[in-house]
C-alpha cells in the first residue's frame, strides 16, 4: 500500500482539484445521455481526455465485430453506428507495474416526468453536500472519480508505472455491448476497476439480466360487442401473471444458491414498458410488453430463455384465444450472465488496503440483484473485475443524487489503489 507520505501527497492533490472535479461531474450530468443520445457526451469526453495527454481511441460499435462474439447482446431500436465508445490510454515507458482498466458507463436511463423531480433532472443542482440529477449517482460520479484519481497522481508529480486504459462506454443499461467492444477491440489489463456507485463496498456477486418483448395480437371490435372480439392488453396481462409465478418458482430454487441463499427473492421480473391498442372504444388488436428477468450466477442464459418461452407458451395454451393465436417472444437486449468475484484475488486485496487507508475501516462486500459490466472481464477474459465506487441514492429513480463528500474520499481511494497496483513514479 502507499506509504503515509505518498497518501498525503495524493490527498492534497485530490483536495486541490476537487472543485474542478465537482464541476466536471456537473458537466457530465448536464448531458442527457440516454440510449442513442450519448455521442455528444462521448465527444466531449474524448476532448477532455486528449487534453490530459492520453492517446484517445474514439470509435462506434459499428466498427467492432461484436456479432462474432458469443456474449454480444442484440441491439434493437438503436443504431450501433451512433453508439460511441472512448478509450484513453496512459502508456508507461518501460512498465514495471501491473496494468489496469478504469471503466465507467455514461449512458443513463430516461428521467421520466420532469415535474416529479424536485430539481430538473439534468440541472446538476447541489444542495447540502449532494448533487442531484439523472446519472449523478449511476454512474457519472464514478466516471469523475476515476478521471480525477488519475489527475491526482499527475498533480502530485507522479504517473502510473504501467499502462492504464481509461474507458467510457455506452450500452451498460441495456446490453453491455460497450464494455464488450473494448475487449473485442483488443484492450487488456491485469485488473479492471469499474467505479459503479457501491457506497464504498466491493461487489462480490451480481445477477444476470435478460430482456425480452412479448407481442400479442387480438381481434378488434367495437367495445359495445367486446365479447365477440378479443383484448390484446388483457391477453398480455394473463402472460405477465404467468411470468410472475414462473419467477416465484425460480426464487424458490435460489434459496439453495451459494451466494444468494440469504437474499430474499433475488431474481426480479419486471414488465417495464407496455404499448398497445389504437382506440379507447375498440378492443385492442395488439399489445407489446418489454420485460426484464434476472438469473443467478452460474445459470445458463439459453436455459433461462427456454424457461421464459415455455412459460409463455403454456400460459397461452390455457387461454382460448391465445391458444389459437400464439404470442411471440423476442429477445431484444441484455443476455447477461451473473458474475461472482471470488474472494482472494490480489487486485481485491490491494483495493481493500487502499480503502482501509482512506476510510479507516475494512472494505465491506455486497451481493447485488442488478447487473454490471464486470462479468465481461472476469468471466470471458480472465481479468479480475472490481466493482467499487462512491455513495449515492436513487438509481433509476426521481431525485437521484450523489454524496460529494464520499466522492472525494472515493477518488482518493482509487488514486491510492492505482499507485499501489500500477506503481507510481515521477512524471517522465
């Protein structure tokens, strides 16, 4: 771990730069970087990182042979040609330390009705030590932390003694293809740190996620004779109820899982978007429901897909109309495995030591029922995937916010980790 003198130098650098870091985070939040709209922010990021002296690789998902990788997820309703990725690299001359990937996603989920926010969702309003805004918590605070952790080393007159790839990616909230693209493009390291907002904990395990769309058709008639037609929205509701029961069965089996046995109902099913019908006085002729379901680490994605399809098929056969007009299930996003960061990796030990130095306590571990990008590094490329970052509240919710005090401490912890893992030497 860094000695007390080095830690003090890094702390002074983080403190001196923190006003700039908060401004940088505010600029990040002000970009409404929802899916398909990330390019302006990524262009800005590329300029910011180039100005720091990094070699910058800006590319789109259309420029990477993602389809050739078995863990790529289907992208529907969005163009790969507009999904921009940024990799900025510090190249160490005659490297003596261990290489590192620092990666954060800049895509955010929609804000929802803005009148339901206390402050406008892209205003980056600061009140009582918290910054409010869509993405402030998930995960633009982490992006600011990793960029300014590297800045802290430079401000202290140091540089990593190994290669470091600073990456900002898209698609984390929908497929993970942004993270995967960096690996397909050839970027590797001996560890990867993703500063998702974990509140100073290390993510021990995350569940996987599948996205699918149920398409139901009906027979439209005037509502006055509704009994002579069919209602696609009600048919879809019948299928949703069946999938809720299916998820309950999966959660019973989860009670015996090595990591999730103690988590109540870790597998979440969510009908998240519904579209259907054309007229309030006509029975709807169509309905589409976009759904999400979780899976445990170690579960086979294809088998979970087959389970969903069997459930929908069996529920359709129990309905007079659907039995003769089968619904369709389309896979349109996440086909994501769960992941466990097995205890005992050297990278985790180094991070834990840095956390203890800064926070004065052991680094806790957490088990999460959401997905993150660490699976790509740990499962498919043999790179320990560390998910550790600042504290906030309200991911995907109204009044999302991040703690600025915790952000400063986390920035220092990441800087100390970089100095120990990569080694630190005077700037050449």
